[in-house]
C-alpha cells in the first residue's frame, strides 16, 4: 500500500520564526489533507490540497502531485501553533485515508 | 466541528470484556470512519462506512467490528478487549463537495487493564 512519510519528526521554534513541514507519499493520490492536532488532542482540518497551492492566513500549503510531495508553511509562528501536524492521503477508487506519523512542533515564547 | 460527538469520552475496562464506542453526527454525512491513535503510529484506520449497513475494513481491523443501522450513528465494538487495544479512538466524517475533507470528533480514551 501507499507509504506516507513526514519530516522532520520534531521541530522547536522561537515565536516569530518560519517553518516548512514536508509530506512525501509513495504513489499517486487524489486526495491530500493537512491537519493540526492541538495539545488537547483535537484534530483540526487545515487544508484539502491534492494539488496546487492554498493559503489561509499565516499558513500555506503546496502539493506537487507529479513529484509526490506536499509542503506546509507556517510563517511568523505563534505558541498556539504548537502541536502535531499530520498529512493524510487518499487514492483513486477508495475512500480510505493513510496518515503520516506527524511532525511535532513546539513554539517557544 | 461538523456536529460530531463521541461517547464515552473516557473508559477503563478489563481484559476480556466487551466494549462499544459510539460516534454520532448531526449533518447526515454518508461516510464515517473509526481511527485509533497510538504513539509513533499516527492515526490508523480501523473501519469505515459508506452508508447505512455498508462498511469496510481498514488497515487495523482485527479485533474490531462495526455497525451502522442509521445514518447518524456509527458504533465500534471490541468483542473481547485486550491491552493492545488501549488507545485513543477518533471518529471522523467525510464531506464531499467543495473539497473532500474529513472532520474529527473529540476522541475517546480507552484503557484496557
């Protein structure tokens, strides 16, 4: 089955810094989503982005489907950005999703 | 939050006992999912449903069964709980139209002693 790898596994930033999180996948996908799990365990959908680029405030995401990767950019990070970021992919013909193991981000004040 | 609730939110049980977790949604979504989350593994799909009485297995379905007798409820049953099933269980729905996205419930923390 499809493999999903995220990097880096852990990231520590000072408040105000920028960061880039990466999601690599091993096969063609027709669905890719980014999620943020906050320190209280709540999972929040950030982007649905099977291809192209989207922006939402300080966050943006780019997926290059032909090269099988997606990037999540966080600019001017805040302590509330702390938590774990997951990407999840889905493939054609199925409504199942495979999650990466996540990037744990800690933003220091 | 797409109107998703899970019950119970916390449960402690003993090995060998049956356990049922409930996921309830209020927005009539067709697709519903059960995941488990464990350290080092991210979220792994247990089962999902694509309609009333229509379900399919995910990557870690052994030891679990599901039922969906009405659109709004998706039940996950551990017939005989084992310590390896200690985990946090998340329910999700999938929306279609305007982006194929998932929204998650708050989770159920299950401890099997």
